[in-house]
C-alpha cells in the first residue's frame, strides 16, 4: 500500500470501528509510509484502546508471539494491537500514528529481537537512521504527546 491506500484503509477502519480517529493509531510500516520514510507497506498495524481491543477479541483469535504484543488479525491486511495511553502520537493528513520518537523505540526494539530475520533487521536499521533525521527536523505535525 502506498500513502493514499494507507489513508483510504485507515479511514475505512475508523468508520467500521465507530471510533474517533485519535483513538485508532497506526504504527510500524504504515506510519513510516505516512511520514515518507517508506514508499510502501504490506499491511496496517493499528493500536486501539483496551476496551476496543477486548471487544474486538470476542469471536476472534488473539495471536500471541514471543517478543511481540498480542494482536488480532482484523483482516488479512490489518492487525490490531492494544494502545498504551502513554504512546506519543502525531497526526498527518487526518491519520493518527506513533510519533517519530515512538517509532524509533519500536524499530530499535524490533532490530534487537533475537529471532528477527537478517533482512528485516537491516531494513530496521536503515529506518532508524531515517527516523533519527526526521525527529531532528522542524515540522508541522499535530501532536497529542511527544
């Protein structure tokens, strides 16, 4: 998915869930696409409030893997995770996502996972460099928390 497709899928999901956009937060690859760090992503990793995560888990399998937070496969291209209220978020083009600082934390964690594939680790390290640069740049992101 390119940026336009991410925006389209995000807005569709927000409508389906009936939540406010700031309560539906992108992380990982989709957030990197929105920030221009990546051109494409395969899927959306989305964080929602605890009560929405619990509601969605009724009738759906919660996938638990070592070193990764539990997730629900909402659709083949959307995984839903539980949002921590302490996660810093920003808004770009009406889409709420992890802030560059939060993405740095996430990518550094992923890059250091013992079971991370080499190719993914290399990609993580390149994206960490780009996020560090992005974090230092003055920009017009709408932030709820840094």
